[in-house]
């Protein structure tokens, strides 16, 4: 059996009187696409932010390839190989697409090498032709791909995608899912937060379901679609 690349055990996080995460445990195998679903406020973004060091957990462990990441600063966790994209894409609007992406490469490389890596990452996500375009002039699908390219420029082992398909139409979503499958084939491990159930069911190998900060189910998309607790907490209400 392949050892997990990412192992999360007993993770807890409280904000004042709110228990945002409670005893969350999950594992992600190398090359897997894991989906994270649940109602608004379930703790998905909090979990992502805790994994990459934006929040420090109150309990539990986060291990990447056996290394405990708890207590490390976000840039140290990025250097270890795990980064996230942001639900609200935040680009440097007055800079070019290339300059936005090469900022990710500066973590490991000087500017000339980071620029070359950025060009490769833009080609990798299919937007090399707009490298010189200002970020403020991009469409939302283009911005989403720039965000992914910038994350790839950090040379991650695990990429956390937070609602990267939120504003895409069906055709754009299908193209984006093809991109993610291609990245997985190239060796990247992905954890995806997404509200579009059609996308999450088609894309992911396994799903983890959160509700009120607790993990209520895990399994294949087919298993999750039949789980009574998930239907009650999320799928049934979403479909209503």
C-alpha cells in the first residue's frame, strides 16, 4: 500500500467560541485528486488555511511526506511543497501575467530562472499566449489559470484549489478539469474544494465531507452520493 503524501490527524481549530474544525483526519495519496465538500461554513476554507500555515491549529498534526508542518510559517510550508490558490483570485492587476506568475518562482530561484519557469508554467496551463497581457484585462477563466500557474511556479507537490471553478460556465469547467487531470498525470497531488457537484463527482478519486467543522463521511464519489448523512447535510439540500 502506498504511504500517504499528506496525512492530517486530529486537527482542531477554534476561533473564540466557534469550533471551526474538530478532530479532522484525512490522508491523500501521491497523485490522488481528493475532493473536499460541505455546506457553507462547514470549515473547508479554514482547513485549507490551516494546512498552509495561515492559521495555527489548536490540536492535531499535519505531515507532508512524514514531515510535521504545524508551527511553520506559510512560506516554509510552500517551500516544503504545499500551496493553495485563493477563492478570490488576487493578482497584481497592474503587472503582466508573466510577472504575476514569476513571483511564485522567486521562492526557489533568481529572477532569470523564475521567469523561465513562469513561462513554462503558463504554457503548462494553456495561457502562454497572454504572458504580456496586464492582469486587470483578463477574463475570470484566464485569471483562474494564472492563479494556478503562479501556484505551480512554486514547484509544489500538493496543490490545494479553493473554488477555482466558481465562476466558470460548463465548457470552461470541463476545460479546467482536463487541465487538472493533466497536472495529476504529470505527478501533482490535488485537494479540491468545489461547490459544483457535477465537477467534483467527475474529477475526484475520493471525497471528504465536512459539516460544522467535523468530517462526516469519506469515500468514492459514488459512495458519497448514497451516504444518508451526506444527503441530509449537503447533497439533498443542494439539490432542492
